[in-house]
């Protein structure tokens, strides 16, 4: 029996093997039933109209198994369907009332239709089969009603016995299909369970890995920002002038690393269907582009690639989502810089085309038409001698442009590659604070106590050094329990805490602190290194529980400074 069931399954994939086993089993079952029931029918009615078709059908079914054994799977599949199709029509018309019409309808609808879906995976094959079954159903019903072809004469006893046999045979086929469908569902559920376990394990691994990656990255980026603040304050010191470019490159490298991590996490959010909502506001477009150019200066220096801007807009300010817009421009600029040849130039052009704001990023080098078709697919990456891509930047960029109601396309032109995107142009008036540069005053936070809570000493150091630049007194704690004791003893004016910590995490610390009446209004800023909080709603949950603000690592000092200015007591801050 195993030889028959497994005919032709030796050198095929697992899905093909399951299909072959179903077809072989069904062909064997049909052939046996045909010979057994055919013998009964012939004993009841000695007619060649019964004997010859039964022999042909039985031989044909065993022939299906032989074809599978020879590797002619398509011929076997279609042959079995054709045999069942012709046999269903022939016996329904020939035997008349000996086959209950209700059983015939059930056979056609369940056995042939469901069987075709179980065996045939391609829509282009399924649709003609479904159409053929519909035609057969109409023909048999029409013949039953109008009597175009007369059935053979049967005695009442013969008709009754045949009715039992045909009903039993058709019900056997229907049960076979139902049984196979149940097996397929169970198999799919098992595969889904295994996949979920693998996905859960992968998610846990990615979560831990990204958390471990973001913690030192936060320190590197933080130190780079501290050095940049020191550079701005000591521009005329010879040592600072000597290492000026190195400091700029360090800051750019930190920003680039931050963007790579965030691109991966943003893609995960899109896949989870939980990407951020668009938040429209006034954006200084030229500054956004110049910021992206500065962030990619590090890679450009390594490759000998220069960056240039051709800004042709009549206004500097537009209405858009600044964060999303920076991600788009930065991804395109980063891509152009990485794949430009040494000595090349990346030109960013900004202009109006009717009611659309167009941004072009042009670099030397051509992309083949075949490659262009795959550029915006996820995980399609290329390498060069300096860097390699994650394969998600352009895919993510297209998703973000769609969020801004725009479109993007790529052009190969005279040895250059051009990525051009267009979004609706919405000019805006400059805000009152436009042009002000982030700068922390020496005594700006003098007299204030700031409690910094983090189990990583490097993160403590980075935040502490920044806050001390404003003259504040810094209190340090390594976990929520220790921080709670420090808060009760020192009464800090503001708390800056990590989210993931031993003993007592940030959430537990927040709940315990807010339960104390004296701390219900104390500004509480959470900085999280959890890579998956962007689509696990951690920020929304903590803000609802009473957190004042929420940042992801790596964070910028400008963001932290803005929140501190916003929530610290105005009387304590010197203008």
C-alpha cells in the first residue's frame, strides 16, 4: 500500500509530496470502489453500458498512479479530474433515479470543487475546473428535468440497491476530501504554532540585541553631542581647531548609526501596522536638508564624495511632518553618498512643479533596469568597498513618502542615478522661534536638583555632564528602588530615568512615585532603550500613567533640553 501511496514522491518538495499522496490514495480508493460496485451493478443489470465504462474508469484510476510513478504529475492530476468529471456526468444520466440528485449535487460541490482546491494550488488551473464543474451541474440538472437522454430501465429492487451503493460510494469520496481537509488544517495549525515559536524567539533575540546595541550607541552619540557643544563654545582654541573635522565626523557617525537602527525599527512598525501618525507642523525645509547633508558628511569624507544643494523654492518654510521628512531626505542622501564613486558629487535639488514640492537626489553611477525593479523591495541590498546596506532604506523611504501623500521614482540619466520624490507643496509662515540655535546657558538650571536614574554608568555620565552644563545639581541612582529613596530624601525638581532597569524598572518607579502626594507634579522624563517600544505602545502607556515626556535612545540633547525648559519651574530658571 505504501508503494502505491508514495508513487512519484521520491524527488519532490514536501508540498508536492502531500499532493501526490492525496491523488494516489484517491485514485486507489476510486479504482477499488469502481471494481467492487461495478461488479454489483453488472450482476443486477447485464449491460455493456455498465460493464465497459466501469472497466475503463477503474483502469484509468490505476493509470493515474502509474503516471505519478513515471513523474508525469500534471497528466495524472488532470487525468484523475477528467475521469471523475466524466464518470459523475455519465452515471448520473445513465442510472437516473438510481442516483439521488441531492447526492450528485453534494458530490459535485464538495468532492470535485473542494478536491480541486486541495490538489491544485494555482488559480489559473482552479478557475477552468470550477467552470467545468458548474457546466456539468447545469447539464445534469437540465437532463433530469427535461429528459433529453433517457436512463436505462431498472427494476425497483435494482434501483434501490444501486441507490444505496452510489450514495455510499459518493459519501465515501466526500468523507475522504473532508478528512484530507482536516489533516491539512491540522498541519497548517502545527506549522503556524512552530512559526510563532520561531518568531517569538527571533523577536526576543532582536529585542535583547537591539537593547544591548542602543545602550552603548546612546553613550557614543551622547559623548559626540557633548564634544560638539564644547567645540562650539571653544572654537578659537587651537586644539579644538585641529580636531574640528574629527568632532564633526564623530557626531555624523553617531547620527548615521542612530538612523540605521531607527530604520530597522521603523520597518518593524510598518510590518506590525503600527507606524506613527503624520504630525503636520511648520518645517524649515532648507535646514532639514542641510542637517541631512551634515549627517552624511562622515561617509562622504571617507569616500571622497562631496555634497551640494540647489535650492530653488521661493520660501524656506513649509507645512509637513519634520521627522518623517528628515527620514526621507536622509535615507536618499545616505544611499547616494554610499554608492557614489570616489571624487563624485551628490547634488540635492529642490524645486516646484505645479502644486508639488519636488526633491531630487542625484549621484554618479547607473542602475540597470532589472535592478530598478527591485530597488524599493525590502531587504534588497548592495555593497561597495566602504559600506553595505541593510536593504530596507529605500523600501522604508517609499512607505514614508506614501504617508505624506507623495510618490517616488528613479531615473538613470547620462551616467547618473536620480531619485526624485514629490509631495504636496504647502508653504508656511516662519514661527516666532525660527532661527534660534540650541544652546544651554552656563547657569540656566542653577539651584535645581535633577535625579538621573540608569543602571548603565556611561549613560549616567553622559546625561549628568549635559545637565551640569546648565548649573544643576545632579543626583544619581542605578534602579527605581534606589531612586525612590533618593527622591524621598532629596526632593528633586525633575527626574530623568531609564525604562529597563533591575530591581525596579521605570514603569514601577513611576507608579510608586505618583502614589506619593508630594510627587504628583514632579516632571518625570523616561528614556527607553527598548528597541520594540515603538510598536508596543510603551510610550503611550507611560504617558497615561503620569510620565511627562518619553524619548528613545539614542536621544538628542536638544530634545531633552526643550522638555526640561518646558516643565521646570519658571522661577528657578535664569533667563
